[in-house]
C-alpha cells in the first residue's frame, strides 16, 4: 500500500517537553499499552482487519503489529508509519517528530484513509464525521506527551 495515494483526513499536533528519543520511546509504550486492551483486538476482528493481535519486534520496528495496524516503516526519533485495512477502509497513521528546541519535540499524527463504496462512506461518517477519530488521536497524543514528560 502506497500511503501517498491515500487521501488526507486530518493531522493533530502536540508540543512535548522532551527530546525526540523520549517521545519515540513513549509512542511505543503508549501503543503497546493502548492496543493490548482486548477491545481493540475485538474491534479489529469485527471489522475484518488482518492484523488482530500484537506481534513482532519490540520496541516497535518495521514488522511490529498492533490490532488494526502494522508498522510499515520506523525511523526512530523521526517518523513512524502505521498502515492497516479492513472491510470499510484502507488507512495510514503517520507519526512525525521534529525537535523544535532544546528538550522540545513537535509530535504530529497524520491520518490518511480511503473509504470505498457506500458502506465505506457510511463508516467514514460514523468514525470521522462524529469526531470520534479526532478525539481518539488527540487522546493518544496526550498520553504520549504525558509519558514522555514524566520519564524525562
């Protein structure tokens, strides 16, 4: 799957009072903790994701799997590309880290997705249109920020 061919959905940003290395580690820890809950595996199964259980290398690297996602590429401290698909969508979640000053990192999460057909359109309305996706991504970024700043 080529992510540049997926339409842009949104981007969310957090400024983290920690260096990019600490933020990177925190992304992995938060993803492991968040996606280890059984509800994510159940949801992944329900919507037909091939990636249903955590697997692969830890700390995260190319080939790591989380329910609903697998790591397409991982450039520690710079960029993490998660991709996935299910019955209603093909998608990517890209985390980008930019050091903006001493001990400060800008963390961005960009979502790209395609929602084919009428059922995909309905799914997009339910997930994106209700702002549920935006709330989830913001919570994820806030958890990463808290973790990175706490470890500091």
